[in-house]
């Protein structure tokens, strides 16, 4: 039974999702930008 569960193709549901306009914009931007630019942008926003 464990082997069957481990090898069976299962639809994986989305676990993390953005809530709010700013978070959705950041998630969309992070999808198309380099990692260093996303980190830099997050750092700038977090510092205020």
C-alpha cells in the first residue's frame, strides 16, 4: 500500500498562493525576473 501511494501519480494542489494586490504583483514579477533582483526588491520593500 505504501509503495502504491508513493508511486501513484497524484494531482498536487497549490500550497502557497499570494493574497492581496501587492503580493500578486510581486509573485508575478518574481516569476520573470532573476533571483537577485527579486531578493533586492523584497529587501527594499521590507526596509520601507
